[in-house]
C-alpha cells in the first residue's frame, strides 16, 4: 500500500484590486457615477417632481371626493323630487341637469389643481359651443322647445294630444323629441319644435268632456216626444253626468230632417265608449217611440204637357236629324 500523503490546505483568499487586472475599471465607474449624479441633479432642478406628485395626489383625492359627493347630492335630490310629487319628466330633466353641472364643477376643480388655466379653457369651450350652435340651429331649436315643454307643461306623459296633424298618447317627453303612441299602436317621434310652432289640443287635460251628438227626426214626428225619449235614454246611462246637465237643442231644419243637438257630459276616460253606446241607444229608442230617422232624399215631380197646335199658315215642325 502506498503511504497516505497529508492533505494540503487551500491558499488563503485574496481579493483582487484594480492593480491585478491588465487595465483598471475604477476610472470608468467613477465617471459613470458622476454622470448619473449630474443628470439627476439637472432633472430635479428643472422638473418639479415633488410638486407634480402632490398635485396628482390632490387631484385624485378631489376627483374621488367629487364623484362620491355628486352621487350623494343626486340621491338626496331624487328623494326630494319624490316627496314633492314632482312630474316624472321634470324630475328626470332636473336630475340630468344637476348631474352634468356637478360633473363640470368637479372637472374644473381637478384641472385647476393640475395647473391648467380654466379661464382660457372655458373661453375655448364657449367659442366651440357657439360654432356648434350655429351649425345645429334646428337641433338647438328643438332643445329650446323641450325646455319650454318641461317648464310650462302643456301636456304630460299619458295625455292624449293633437298637434301638427298628429294624434296620439304621449309616451315620453325628451329634450329634443317627444314620442307619441297613435290609436293604432304606432310610435311617432315628433320634434319638440312642432309643439311650439303649432296649436296643441290636449283632450285629457280635464277630468270631464262634453259629447256633441246630432240626430235627425222626420218633419212629421212630434218634437216634444223626441225630447222625452232622448232625456230618458240619457238618464238611464250612469256615465252621463248630472252636473252640468245635458243640453237638448234644436240645431237645424235640414232639407230632409229636423236636426237635434244632444250635449251630455261624461268623464274623460268614458268619452268614446259613451259616445258609441248613446248613439246606438238613441236610434233604437227613437224608432221604438214612433219617430223616424230619415235619410237624405229628394222628391221629383214629373209634369206631362200636351203638345201645342201649330199656328195658322205655318208648316208643322220637322223632326231634326
């Protein structure tokens, strides 16, 4: 066996310095360090990093607080509108106006914190708005008409109206257009300027309406009997109001009939049904009471004349061919 050699301990660790390399990196690192320090000092001197950070933080806080406050204010406003029993359309309009106004205030506050000149910004927005307004005169006229409809309230949602040759029930009143539902269940979108430039007839604005009925009887019928029959028919219908009392008037002496105007009052929701039912009942009652409801007719009387004899010394007339 070979004799074991004693273990040789490793040489002690010796850190290298710049002198152990062929060339030294110390001057390069020192130069790079000096360059970075100079650059940072220059940026810090010419760019307000601390002020920008504080402004951004303040703007974020104001933005968050403003949006939260806007929701709180709108929530309280909605409750106030409900307690005041405000009209639905007017409440929605005021809610939108308040929402837009509060958002504009928050935006101006944030821009002011960031150092933006809000005065010049508002002037620029005003000039842009003027140019847009000149280009959209028709649309702005509809907007102005919508404002007038909301403020003066000539009609409300679910009212039956007639304007500009259009008849229907109001579905929605917007800032630019109003939606109507026609009797045959069609939706018609009408510009709001139509209602300000034309007469508007609101047939459901009042709780009661007057029926204007007309019925004719023959000249040979008794007028007093016809009046009694009409009064009885009106009294038997529970929809006919006693106050104001119905009117029964002789309206016209026509070519073939004596026209009687019948004007009872009913509640507005009962108008069309009562009109149809009363006409049917009046016709049946008058016929059963011995009255005749004539239709337009003309009597033609024919007269036969004898031919005259020819005068003396005149030849008889010759037939023409």
